[in-house]
C-alpha cells in the first residue's frame, strides 16, 4: 500500500525525526491514552521496535504506503480496524517490497506474508481468521530479524491477552 503524504511528511520532518507521531486525530480516528507512533514486537528473537504511521480510518487505510519510494528500516505502517474481520491487501501503486504481519485483536501475529511484490494487484489474504490489524515493514525484514507467527505486537490499539502493560 502506498502513501505520498507519508513520504512528504517524512521529508519535512527531516531524517533525524524518525519518531514522528501517527498524524492528526480525526473524528474517525480512535483516541488512545498512550502514544501511537511506535510499536514493539516481542518473540523468541527478542524485542524489535518500529516507528509507525497509523492508518485507522478509511482514507489512510486506502492510501497506505502507495508511492513511497523508500522507507527506513525502523519505520512501518500499522493498519488498525475497528472490529475483527477477514483482511486482504494488495500492492497497487506500492513501489517498495513489504512484509505484511497480520494481527489478531490481542496483537498476536497470525500470519506473515513475506516480500510482497511491488505493484502486484493479486490479493494477499490474512487467512480465514478474524483480524484487527496489519503491520507493514520493509520486505525481508521479518525473516532477517527472526519475527515469526505467534510473536506479539504491543500497541495501544490491541488488547493484552496475558498481562496489563503500560506505555510509560
């Protein structure tokens, strides 16, 4: 998925400002008590952190990462849906290779689609499970880091399944 707004904002913010927030809240965007511009993933490999833009409304989810020519390794886009549902993505107008991490309501990675091909319009399904999110990161990065199905993504949009957690 692509997002020319994402690219413009990144350039304006400068290369040193990787922790740019998730953008302005709108009436359609969920409000969180914790900062939304960062996720962590915990698994057998350890912990990884990404600065993210959150796509939580119809317009930003539709635009996604379209037209982005490059993305730093520490960045990604988190797609958040208001209710669990079947999810399917494509790479229309997306210029970079992506890994797609499909998430349930607890932030557990249920499926990883590795190295989605730029500009390919073939649907990429999250499977037949009800999901509430997708994290897109640079293609090949999930395997390189050891991120796997069953690892847990922490972000205020997801409920903790086992223990409460604090963003502080």
